[in-house]
């Protein structure tokens, strides 16, 4: 009744400044509790014959780090855990030893609706009895594998973009993971995709065990879930990884986690606005330029979106096939410079010709606007950046980058990061073995799209587009057509979605049994069939009512944790308001 009354009131209220102050809002607590475990102190003294000083010092360092990002941290003893209330947040770090009595206290806190963050070898000892990962499994249902990862592996990890720790942010990126001494990471088998997984530096593979990459579900280092009425996050790494984490990354991670714990509703867009998992397939048309038309025709035949980065001088020598390719609905033409010579450090006159001149040539041949630029040698400097903007490009495809989504690395230009092995590396390392190459491409596609990161397949006219090598692309396109959850997009379509995501603002007001959501599309592009994930881990959504009748909203997926919602249209420079009851 209150929701309906508020809705009617809003319809009569001036629309210049939405104001819902007539309903009392719920404020999140900034207080968190950090367990100072007597069991752990006793474990160090009696079992390890060591001073607990290092454990206590690291707790204090973490306490200060949380305080630095705005939280009120209170130490709590094992005994006092029983006094925590529903909704409170308890941090349990490097707690190797937990008595059965104190473990029951933690479970009871979770069952009544508490929230915990815990890590590493949690509860491996019950007093002096070694119980290994049984306590972790009891809470999380993760099953420990025999293998462990050590610092002999170069360690990196990436978050799942559409998750409570990634929140579809363009800040999501690859992180370093440094282990000390002989420390190891336990590996767990998970039924679902983890919130973060171990990868190599290039973000093309999980770590290898016995020369075989770990399955994505087994490469996790962060997970979340439910136990009773409570929620948990588990990190498989030691707490010093958090102590060493750059402060901005630390703040981003824990603000997301704590908001997820405390908010009735948290809403985030899909990473690509209307899609969860996107790939970018491009061809560099250099040597053997005439092969570009075979790749373009294949894309048309298989109904797969691709982008061809053309060297303009070669396009002038082959205008007929360039013009034909540009007519295909699945094909976008981009620039790969005028002459495919080094631009970095060149005179301004040359830079202008290679960037602006190539665009003008290609637009004249194709009769279509050119939006994307792929620099030779994947290099961009300030002078190039200046002429890319002056020429009117919208995006560039550059080198390997740590960030997982396309974003504005250069003012006014979207960067599509290269995540995926270049076909030159495929053919050299895999000795031109087509089956191995195809399997490697599919493996990289699966890993990156499961984490909602952009996968990029970059081929060349003289390599994978050459003669019978095109069979690899044909079979890969067949694979994509069998997996509609993966969306191949042209560069300009990816760039537009990145611009929308950058300029999308979402505000929520949480009340006792309702939330008002305001979604503002501040970009110059419309959102068509935009999809949003509404996290509601502590509640069940009853209805979502849009402010305006012409705004159509439907729930396309519903779980205990979240509902995926589709909004038919949000025009440029427009705000829609949704009323959510639960």
C-alpha cells in the first residue's frame, strides 16, 4: 500500500527533482567486526611453538587499511561472536585453528543471517587435530583438490565482471598475486563459476597442472554463497595479499562486498548493456590482402560479425573486393593505417597521413564511415592520439591490457584491449596444427566469456585467413553458432556499448520493503533491450513497476540471489525510474 501511495504521489510531483524523503530510508552500517582468535593465538604458541606476533600484527595492518577506506573496525573475540546480530559483518583472516565450539558459533551466526569474509587455511586445525579443509567445505560446499599452486607459477587473477565483486565495472582488471616463501594456494572444485580465477599474465589461460590448464571452475580463488540465512565470501589466499593490495583496488573490492551484504537491492548493468559475454573477431589485412574477401564472405555465410582492419594503400590496389566486403551486413571496415609502416615517433605530417589519410581513402572506397583504428605494432603515442581524435575515430584496438572491458584509455577514444593469442603465435607454437589451434581458440573463448571479459581473436590475411587455414575460422564460427550465449560484435558496436556503460548512472533508495531505482543514460546512444542484474540476496522481489507506461520491464531470469531484468528502451540523455517491492 505504501509503495502504491508513493507511486501515485510521485506521478503528481514535479519531475525536475525526484524526492522520496517522505519515506524513511535505510542507512548501511559502516561498522565491521574483525575476529582476534584466541584459538589461533593458542595454536601458534602450543602447536607451532611460535609467537603469534605476526598474526596479530597483520590483523592490525588490515584494521588500519579498512579504517583508511572509511570503516569503523572493532576487534571481537571468539566468545563474543554469539552476540553479533543478523546483518552484521564478521571478518575472519588467517584463522588456522578453530575449536569445534567456536566453529559452531560462526555457523550459528551465519544461520541467523550474519555475513562473513574468511580466507586461506580457515579452521584447518581443531585445537591440535588436523582436519584440513573440512570447515571450509562445510560452509561453502567447495571440495579441495589435491594439487596446490606455489610461487613457482607466475600468479595473476581476474574477477568475474558480472559478479558481486566485479559489478560490471570498467575498473575490473588483471591483478598480481604474490606469495611469500613456501606458501601455497589450495585449489577447490566448484559447481559454479568462481568470483575470481587464476590466470597467466596475458589472460589467455588458467595455470597448468601436469601440462594441462585447470578447468575454469577449479581455478578459483574467490567465491561467495549462502549458509542458512547468512552470506559468505571465501578467499583462498593469505591475508598479506590483501595487505599488499593497492588501496584503490582494496576499496573497490570491499565496498562491493559490503554493499552486497547490506543492501536490500543492488543493481548493475550487463557488462555489454544487452549482453553478458561478447567477443571481438578482427582481421589485419596486410600481406596477401586478396584473402580478406574470403574471410569476409565466410563471416557473411556463417552470420558472424567481424571487423576488417584494412591497410589503405592495399585497399586502393584492391578496391573491388574492399567495396564488396563493406556491403556485407556482418562486416565492419576499420583502418590499419595507410602504409603499415611504423608511426610511433614519426613526423606529424606522416602521422596525419597514416591516421587521417587512411580513413579518407577507406571511406572513399567503401562509401561508409570508418570508426576504428588498429595501429601497426600496437603502438600509440600522444601525437597519434591527437590525430585519432581529430580524424573522428571512436575506438582503437591496441595491445594486451590488464582491464577486462573496453574503456576510455585515451580521452574521447574507446580502447578495445587484446585478450586472446595472436594467430602468429598460434601457428608458430602449435606448428600449424589446425586442430590444436581451434581447440586453443575455443579454450580461450570459454575462459574469458565465462568471466564476462572481452575475448579478441586477431587473424591475418597471410596466416589464418590464408588458403585452407580458413578452415579453422569456419569451424570456430560453427562453434559460436552453437553457443548463442556468446555474442560476436563489430568494433563500433562494442565501442558504443562501452560509451553507454561509462555514462550510465544508477541510484537506489532502499526503504523497509521497497527500493526506488533511478537509471540515467547520459550517453548519446539509446539503450535497446538493456539488461540489468538486480541482486537481492536477503529478499524476494514481488513486483517491478516502471514510472512511465511506455517503459516496458520484464524479469528474464530469477534465482535466490538475483533477478535479471530487461528494459525495452532508455533513450539518450534520459532517466527511467523503477519501483521495486519485496
